[in-house]
């Protein structure tokens, strides 16, 4: 339902990302992609975003808390 990107994960929504095509496809299928705006600012990538919507950690954490299941790489 949602992909939540924060910390260095925000780099996945830029043109240089190898995951960009897959993320665009998933968004087209209705998956909501939320990208942390503060994290984009930290990496100076706000103007480089190619997919998803700029969000904030409040909304991202709310999505995690509300989810039935959270999958994390950690």
C-alpha cells in the first residue's frame, strides 16, 4: 500500500537510482510513496525527486504505526 523512504533511502527516488523504474511502476499501480522532505534537504536532493510525494516524519511514522505489517531492511 505504501513505501516510506527516509534517511539515505530518499536517494532511491532520484534519476541516478537503479530502483527508479520499479518505483514508478509501483506508483502507477497505486502504491503511495512518501519521501521524507527533511532527509531530501539533508542530502540536497529535493529538486531531484522523480517519483513519490514529499512528506514529513510525522506522516511517515503515522503510516508505520497504522500499518498492519511493516517490512524493514533492518
